[in-house]
C-alpha cells in the first residue's frame, strides 16, 4: 500500500531500515510496517491518494522542467580536421 510522508522520518527495526524520508515523499509499505511507523512517530504516514489518469498528460515529457541537452562527449560522424 502507498503512503505519503507527513514529516521527516528515519528509523531501524529488526534490521530493516525505514527512511530517511522527507515530507511529501510517497513510499510503499506493508500495512503492518506502516502501523509500526505510525506508532513510532504518530502522524508520520497518511494513505496516498491515487492520481486520476486524466490529470496527467502523456506528452508533457515527464516531470523534467528543462529539455535535455546534447551529449557533449558524443563523437559525431563528421571529420573536424578539415
């Protein structure tokens, strides 16, 4: 199940690391683990709400804000010596 982190959190239980997480992160945990995290730090987790597919655009290029630049180390096929 997916949960949204409400405040910064990090802990370790039985050799398993939980976090470090920042507020706003979305994590996937088993319900028993999520219950333990909320007992350890009340209010840390909230069930994540699923985004509607209509809200996301397929052509928006993902979450990148900037267009990717050309690979500067790419060696083109042309000869630069002439």
